[in-house]
C-alpha cells in the first residue's frame, strides 16, 4: 500500500543537518492538512525528523524504510 502525499522532499544522499534544514524550508510551502513525504538515507534523520515534528507541532503520520531509503510522512496541522 502506498501512502498518499501532496508534496515530496528528496534528501537522499545528504547528511545531517541538510535534510532537516531542507525540511524546515519545505514545510513553508504546505497548507493545513497537506502531507509531505520525505525521502532520506542518513540514519540520523529517524531521530531528527521525529524531534522536528514534536517541537514544531507537525504530525509524523508514519515512517518506514525500503531498500535503504527512509520514508517519512508528515502532516501539517
């Protein structure tokens, strides 16, 4: 099953702190209720994106890993 999303951020191949810096800019494009899919390969994004969502009030709907790529689904409240 493929999750639905409105926007996507591809941060594959980038290392901390670049994925979260890009995420911070990308969420500015989101409307309330939009879902953003983030793709990343840096293992530290598991921790960093969860903290980002907690501190800024975004909903981390789900995350998984497929073929070495981490996928995060983030909803703007």
